[in-house]
């Protein structure tokens, strides 16, 4: 593979968006067909980007989304209500009684299992 040269602003923008996301690293590599996985990791490191550090089961969930400012650190989660499908934000420092969250849209109780 020949050396593709400098990173464009568009590539950097994509990397800033995708790298700290819940997408698998393999999916991110597919977005940059002319970059090696090591080049992607190196550029992300130089930009100060970090991958999520939460269990893969949560990353791949369709009912739980991790909130982040793009630095790899968690700012909480969004949980999808099992009744109405609306999203409920839970911050990492929120105190919840018994792991119960009440959906503000439909009023149903959602249970957090740690």
C-alpha cells in the first residue's frame, strides 16, 4: 500500500466523530480504506481521541447509548424505554432509588441492572 499522505480536514473530522463512538474499530477502519489500522490509531492518539471503555455488550446494544464529549470519557447513558421507546438520559453521578428510572413520557418504571 502506498503512503496516502497528509490527513485531510474531512478525514480528521470523520475520525473525531467516529473514533470515540460505540462503533467497532473494524467499522472505523472501513471508513478509511486508504489508511492502515495503525495509522488510524496513531492519528487518533495524536488528536487526543480515545475509544470507549465500556463493555462491548453495552456498546452493541440497541437500547443503551453511551454519552460522551468525544474524549472517550462517559458522561452517562441514554436508555430506551421498553414501553414507549423514548430515550431517558442517566448521568453517571445520578443517584437512583433501587436502580429505578421513571420514563417522563409514559410514566413506566425502567430498572437498571448493574
